[in-house]
């Protein structure tokens, strides 16, 4: 029988933690928060039943990566489960393992699954075992750092350096020539260490004209895995998704079916359970698709609406869905040429120290100092 959960600790911060609290409260479950010293006045600390300082003496990011401190807080607060949210320790097999050792439910995949999918290079091996194509790549280690240039020459420039752990665009650097390779590897390693507590990176071929396709999957502990079709996440800034559209309208039905089936094959290879996202690159020139990673996140980010079969498997798409992100950045010389094309709405405006703001169904300009806001709508 499944252990009853009476109190959940959110091992995360800000709006991610608040979403967890809201879902728990709707189910009559008590909640506990953690916060770094810098977050002592953060709103998520006051949206919960209890809150505790985590990683005392550590920096604002490292505090949330302190597994020992998180487990101690969980035990002292007598919580039944830990929800990692996304980012930070959400794909950490070490946290899942410590939860298991201390009889705390980890809301996420098992440590065995995270060891294979939490690390992108290991996930590629799973895809290869499932006979699904991957992008050519090479792992960077201390031993091969000097010789890695020869391996990259075989792959062919341009390439992209990626963090083996974590996501969100951190630890990612496009490299177009050998002159900048080592510097970009060092930068990516530093970013990865700060964001995820690990500096392992790898290098793979960078596809210039590729669509980023993600397939939402759901699995149970009885070996049943289904997909909720795909979404197009190609519109990105600094390798972070801005607009997600479901389904990917440019895919032919045959290709869509092949990609979705490939996602299930990969998930079945490790007996995946829970919600997750299998990610691919679709080469628009060749029409080929390649597996890149699995995000072991407990949530459905953006999916189309479906007609369901009796066995709870999607039969066909009946409605389109879009999920969007607001991005704030500093413009160059306080002037930005903002162009955004999405269904039924088009913006093409020269902004001078202003931003676009959506009010009801119209766009208006408001003063914003020196910030540029790119607005995306559903």
C-alpha cells in the first residue's frame, strides 16, 4: 500500500514552491518550505504552514543544493514527502536515494531512473539501447580535455557544449571554431557547477536548422506508458523555451507517430513511471529526428486536447494549445526592435525605453526604464 502523505516539503523556491503548496493545500496536505538566507523575505516562505532556513552559511543557489540540510529539515519537521519541483535537485538520484534511506517519499522517479535519465550522456545510452537515433557527441573528462579537440573535429563544427546534469539553458555554449572550444568548455563547466552542483559537460553536433520537439509521457508502476503527443518548443532565447505549441503543426502524421513511439520505447527501456518529457531535435533539412534528453518532471507543461480511447491512450488531436513565457532582458542601446509572430497576433514595434503590455485584447506601451519585455500570449 502507498504511504499516506500528510505533509510535503518543497525543496525549491519562489513560484515553483508556491505551485506545490497550492496543489497540496487543495488536497488537504500540510506544507513546509525551505529558504536561503537571501530568500528570507521571499514570498514562498509566507505561503506555507512552516518554513526553515536551508544550507546555513552557503550561497543563494548552493543552499538549495544542500541535500544533507534538506533531509535534516524534513526529518525534524516530520514531513512524509519531498517534492523537488524543477531545476535544482529535481533530477538528483542522490536526493531520491537519501529520501529512500530516511523513509521519506520522493515525489518523482526512482533513483535508478534518475541515474539513467538525470544525466544526459547516460540518457543517450538508453536511447541507443532502444534503437533510437541520437546526435553525435563526446563526453568531456579531465583525462580527455586536451585530446577532445580531435574528437570534436570528427563530429564537425559547429558544436554545442552542454551540462550533463540539469537544464534551463544553463551550461550551454555554441562553439563554431576550435579557437574558442576550450574557453567555452570552461565557462559551461563553471555554470553547471554553480547551478547544479556538478561540472560534467559533453559536446554534441549543433544542428543549425532544427525544431525542438518534446513528447509528454505518463507511466505507471505496472509497465503501462502512454504519450500525450508532442509540442513544438523551437522558439527559444538563450536555449530557454519561450513559446510551446501543441501539436507541432509542421510534422507529417507519419513523423509524428514515429517520434511519439520512439519516446515510449525509450521510457519503457527503464520502466519509467510518473510524468516526464522526452525531447528530440527534428532536422528540417533531412527530415530526420534525434533524441537529446529526458526531463523527469512531475507535471504536464503543455499538451494538446485529445479524443481518448477506452484504454486511456490518445487517439487523435482535436485542439491546439499554447504555453508561453514572459522574458525580461536589457535592450541594446535602450532601443529594441520587437517582432513576435504567433497565431492571430503580430507585433512589430520600435521601442525606446518602453515595453509592450497586454491589456485585455490590445497591446499598449508603458514606460519601463531600461527593460525589454517580450510578451507571449495564449
